[in-house]
């Protein structure tokens, strides 16, 4: 959980921003998982959320305590809690007409993107806890998802088990994706050790 003390003032951030931005962009390379051609999962953590908050404060020129706290309250829920992963799912079709059609066909896909650790069971996401992003006719292009990772799966991951993502939606046939070691290690770092 980020606090006000973890953030830079606007003036400090303007000086730190170029190197911090580089650090975050490098870090994000191991926080992205493409599932099929058109679904991208971007996993959040304290560093990515800090960057988002600092950017919002900069863009909106927020420097008052109440405004800063509002941003912290809005973004802190995106930080994983030690037994889960939290991500943004983007459905990406560059052509507007195709995207509109596909979002209709992909209704419910946000509930159908599973993760599997080693030989464990498929883990299904809890999607859009903040607000419902779909309607009866189509899904949204952006969803927020949480994957709860049980103790057995966390232990397997810490022991080196691979991570695989897949989709079970009739309108989105694709092969499962096994993440590379950089992504695996980064996501494993989000999970607390069992005590």
C-alpha cells in the first residue's frame, strides 16, 4: 500500500521523471502477457502503480493533500496483496469497425482467461470488481482482473513451476501461452512466501 510519504512532490518528480520512467518501462517488459493475438494482460505492482499516481499528479497538477489521497485511494487497490495478481486486460483490434464487432462476439471473455501454475488447476479471474464494464450486447476493451493464487500454487511457483495462460471462449480460439522466465520471476515476486 502506497502512502503520501512514498511519493515525490511535483517539483521532485519533474527531476526524477526521466530516469524513473526508464526504470518503469524496463520493469513493465516483464509484466506483460499476450494471450493470442488480441488480448494483452498488464500486471500491476507497487512500482507500476506509483508511476501511474505520479503521472496523474503531474498531468492534473495535484499538490493538495486531499487530491493526493484521492489518487492513492483510486490506485492502491491495483497493488497485489501477496496472494494474488492484479492486471489490466486490453482487447486490442486496431480497426474500429472490427473492434466493435469483436467486442460483441467476445462478450464474457473477461471471465474466461485462466492461468495455470505447473500441474495445478486452472485459476479463473475475478473481473471488474470496481464496476461492471460489459453490457448485454458487448464487452469492454479494458477490464481489471484479479487472480487469487492458493498456497499450493504459490509454493509450486516459488519452486520454479511454469506459468501458462489460456482462453476458453468460443469466439477467441488460441493456444495457451507459457510465459518466459523474466515474466515468471516477476509475477512470482508478487506472491508472499508461506510462513
